[in-house]
């Protein structure tokens, strides 16, 4: 379970073994993404979309293994360098393209994504996931602009980061 992996104090050795068996990379710099369905098309149920998301993300260059969460799905990308992890521009662009492709296949479906910051190690996965979920909540606020994408990244100096800090309280 994802919760076992990101628990405080770090994961138990057995959890690390299970994560490795699933193909989850734990070493390196991680950037997490949270996906959620904002509006559902009548005939499609959100739970049926995970495979389609993975396929579309792969087609646009994002190798993702989605983990189901209560309010959507999460995944993370891993890089060896800090520079690649903390610059989410390419990831954000690929997410926009993939989500638009999924929405195009399902009339009335609106999907949003939040991208967390890039952080090292297993603790970095948890930290980035903690940022990605509220970023996903803020993503639909951008869609009203021309070319809005429903994908939001929380960067280190944004006003939205202050809102995300306030959100849990």
C-alpha cells in the first residue's frame, strides 16, 4: 500500500521489498502527481479510467503506474538529478496532452492533475504527494483561462503555495 510506503519514519524493509517488486523506484529525486476526475461523463465511472490514463500518459512520454487513492490516483516520476526533478515544465506539458486525450474520448469528462515539487528519497515521495493533492484541487481554477489545462504545479514561491499551506487548517 502507498500509505505504508510514505508513513512517518520511513517504510519497513518488507514494504521496500514489495515496492521494488511493483517496480516503484524509491531512490533518486521524485516528483509526484495526483489525478482526479472533476466531472464525470454519464457512461464512464472514474474507477474504470486508471488503465486508460496509464496508456495515454505512456503515449505522451510519462511512464506511470497509478496508485488508487480515495479521491483519485497518484504516481511519481523519478530522476537521478535534482535539476530534472525540480523543473516540472516538461512533465506538466505531457500531463496536459495526456489528460486532454482522455477527455476527448469521453464526452463530458473533466480531469485535473496536481504536480508536487521534486524531493529526494522515500520521504521525498511523501512530501511531493502532500503537495500534489492540494495542487490538484487548485488546478480547475486555471481552466477558465484561454487554453486552460486543469494541471497545476505548486512551486516554491507562489501565492497558491500559501493557499495550500492554509488548506489543511
